[in-house]
C-alpha cells in the first residue's frame, strides 16, 4: 500500500507524464511504450477502488514523477518552460470541462464505448488511439483555446502522431480531473512545492 503523500501526487505525476510524452512525440517522433500505454489505460479506469488502480504499478509513472521532480525542484537545472506550458494548459482545460456537465456526460459515454473496444484489441491499437483522439477533438478541445504543440513538422504531420498527441492530452485531462477530485489545487503547486518534491523523490526511490 502506498504512503498517503505519494498517493496524493499520483494524478499530478500523470499530468506530467502525458505532457512529457506529447513533447517527445512532437520533437523526437518517439515515446516510451510503457508510459504511453499506462497513460492511455488510465483514461479507461473510470471506477477505481484506489487512486493507484488508475495507473497500475507505481513504476508506470516513472516518467511522470521524474518530470514532476525536475520541474519543481529548486535545485534542478532541467526546468522546461514548454513542459510547464503544456501542464498548465492541461490543468486549465480540465477546469473548463468540469463547468460543462453535458460535455462530462458525453465524455463518459464515449469512454464507455472505447472500453468495449478493448474486448477485442489492446489499448495501443491504432483504432483505440484514434477513438481516444476523437473524444479529445470532439468534446474537450472546443472548450478552450487550442493547446499549441511545438515540434518537428515531419513528426507532427503524421496522422498517427496527431492521434497519439490528442489521446495523451485526453489522458492528461483525466489525470487532472483525478488530481482535483483528490483535493489538488494549482496554488498547492506553488505553496506546497517542497512537499510535492519530497513525495516525487520518495516515489522514484521506490520505483528504482
């Protein structure tokens, strides 16, 4: 069983992981398969008994906790303003979504449909990724100004990468929704930075 301080940061690590994967796909055309599948799978866990069930093993969030640590640790030399923008945009988009009950209801229906697809294919199947991307495009994205993704046109013009990015943004919004459900607030990132950094370090020690 996870310590409460680590459990409280799982969802924020989930947001960070989705943002990092988006950046990797856009800039390098590559991604960590385990992190990618874990992020997409989290969208489809709609009735978890515990927060950890959403992401599975703690090691599935290695990338997310690493990003969380590098972005918030005052001693880090690896702060990335682009990642900060993606994370802030995802958190802002989730806030918009929660103010639209009709969109939330439609989101739930569409996710249930994708869950049924998983009876026949894996979560990294192109059709599943496309379905998740469509949910983001149809329901979530119209609620706020589009998140501008920076990267190489050679990678971004590929339709499969466009679908991957949109599916990951949906995963980020799902994680942000969970974070808020667990009491997360944007001001906590500012005023509880040391506490969050300590929890991220502890999580990474357990993973390693």
